[in-house]
C-alpha cells in the first residue's frame, strides 16, 4: 500500500533503502525519530534455548553488528 501512495509508515531505513533508491518510496518527516530502544530475545523461564533459536540469535546479532546497530 505504501508503494502505491496510500499513507505513511514508520520503517527502519535498512528495509526501505532499495525502495527509496528506486523512487517507489519517499522519506518524510526526516527531522523526527522514534526513541531508540533495544531488541531482546525472550526465553521461557527455566528452559534451555534450542540450538535453532540460538543460531538465529547469533546470526541476527552478527547482522546488526555488521550494520553498526550494536554498539
């Protein structure tokens, strides 16, 4: 819907870079930003994290680190 011009949304810049470059989306309100918050992995209490979940967490942490998101 956004690409068709129906409204505005809050999206992270990494997700829309290609659309902005292609001209299908246009940034608005660039002087405004949401407060920075963390990203958390939440586990059930007392349970071991599955190897799949741990691999995803490790992958995503590395991805965010490459983007410079993690300080």
